[in-house]
C-alpha cells in the first residue's frame, strides 16, 4: 500500500473538506493517474477542466511517476481581485 | 531615454530610488517613460495604483466600470467614505493625482470587453491584472498574448493568493508562460466563487497587489528577476508560501505549437456566464437535445457540426465535425447544404452566431441550433459527459 499526501488549495479544499488529503493506492501512480483518480472520486473536482497538480514545486506534466515522499499540491484557479 | 528629465521636486520625491545603486536615475527614467494599464481598481488595483503612482510611473491607465461601494472599503484602500457612490476611476484619479501630480492618469470608465480590449491595451507597455472574474482574466491574458505585452498577474480567494508574470519576453526574446498554459479552460461558473460570493480577508489583496506593483517595476526597469516561469502561492492563514516552476504548454491555443485561436472570443460564453438567461439563440431554427437524440436513433442522414475549440472538444464531444467558430469560412466545403445540419457549441450561443453568419453570408437554410449545447446534452441525455 502506498500513501500520497496532497495539499489542497482553494476550491479543492472546499470540495474535499480538508486542507490535506492522504490517498492510498495498491501500486505507484503517475501524476496524471493520481489527478484522474481524485477527480473521479470527488465529482466536483471532476468538473474542474483545468486543475494544476504540483509535484515537488513544479507544474506536473502528467506522466511523471510519483513517490510517497513527493510534495504534492492540487491548485485550482481563483479569480478574486 | 536621456530626453527624460526631472524637476527639482521630482528628484527630491524619488531620491530613495535614485540612491539604490542598481536602480538609480536610469531606473527612474524608465518608470517615467513607462505606460502601465491596471485593469480593475479594486482590492488588488488599490495597492497597485497607489504604489505605481508613488513610484513615478509616467502614465497610468485605469479600467473599471464600477462605483465605490461601502463593502469595498474593507480592502480597497484607494478609496474613502466620501467616494462611496462615485465611479471608481474618478475617485482613483483624484486620489492618485493628489498623491503624485507629476504623472499622467488615463481613465476608462467601462468594462473591458472583447470589443475594446485590444484598442485600450495596445498603447500600454505593461498590463497588471487586478480583475475579479474569470471572463476578464481570460480576456486580459489573451489580449496580452495577441498584442505581445507582459501581464503581471495576481488573484485571490479567501486567505489564498496567486501571482506570476505572464507572457514576459526574456533577454533572448523568448516569451514566458501565460495563464492559458496553466489553466487552458475556466471552471464551471457555479463552482469557484468570486470575492463577492466567497469572501476575502481584507489585507490579502494588499499583500498580493503590492507584490504585483513590485513585479511591474521590475519588468519596466529590468532590475532584478521577474516572476516569469514561476507561480507564487501564498496561504495567509497558515503562512505557507510556494513557488512553482511553470512551463509553456505546446497545446496552448494562443501561442502553442498549433495555435487555434487568432483573436479574442466571447469570454462570457467561454466561461459559461449568463447562459440561459438571455436569448441569443433567437432568430435561428433550433432543435432540443431530445430531438437530436431521436435523430441519431432513427439513423437519419444528417450532419452534426461542433463550432467549439479543439481543446474544448478534448474535454467532451458528441462526435460532431469540428469547425471552430473563427475558422468556419475555411471549412465551407465540408458543410452540407442539402441535408439537415445540426450545429452545436458549449451552451448554444456560439452555434447560434455561426448559423446567423452562414445564413447571412452564404444563404444556408438547412441549419439548426442545438438548444443549450453540449451542456444540455450532458444534463438531460448523457450524465457521464464532462461538463466544463
């Protein structure tokens, strides 16, 4: 079992209901697979067509393999001014 | 630049800039020669305008259509009680001109729209985006990319702030990432609230707008390293900061490897704002999603045309023939003039526009607009389809 720790920002935090999320999987995931799994599990996350996943302070391209110790963050757009 | 000179009063006013070795009178000259447009004079716009005026930016443009409201004063430090009810651009001009009479203030008391954005922005060197809604964020970004202007960006929500310098050309002349590289498409309008709906801690726009002002000054003077190719995140509640490395996306519809968008679009429609409450679908023939479903089931010989952008098609589609609205004329030979043709987009607005265009310019009489677009299809026919 692998556990990924994900920091949630903005509306992602509202949708999930907490600012950190622990996500358990059987096998290692790529960044895009984790994002897809989260978006499938939380339908309102799935409605965000553009959602930024950061892996170790870098905008993930989607195909990078994730390590349990990676610093992950889910960053939706915000529009306030 | 040598023809930019300063009066004694100006030299005294700017003396704390002039004695910074790497800034000096050269930096001050560049500020005085610069033209900066601030879009939105609200929470972010307040510190932006105050600091840019104080710093001596020679020409400041302000776009805002709003009037000062009592609820603005919690964070919009540009305004005072006596300004409540006044147009923001007028109150801002008076305040800034009293702060610094040596600069020129240009006001645009209008919403920034696809019709006026290029005209207004083209005469400025740098744009600072302090707007409060997604349609205008995408509009400002796209206009800056099309006009090749740096876009100094910040945005806020409750305790969180984001900032970056978009579309900034480095010393080699290569453009940096822009907003569309990060967020190609907007969220559904009901999902991400604005400050008015979601709230914001008053000091946060003060922090983020001040960072923006600092980036504007760096972009103009060339002093320091602008926040280009990087994305700054701040959580004021936990005091966490992050700086993410960001890159250009080859699929960017404006300046990726295969650009599909060569002009401004309808950003209200793009962001799904105000659909269904207006009647832009009037005057063209239309069919409902239920009627389209029957057409499909009956194996009728008809054509389905999708006038959205390819990156929207990627999110969800109905297997229609993709012909983006802006490129319709190039696809004329692929549009049937004999059988029934159903045209759709996201909400039904762009497809109505497409039909009006094809009817008026080429005399088509066989075109039907899909009411409510692919969103209605997702709502009423196929709930597994992604709504965006």
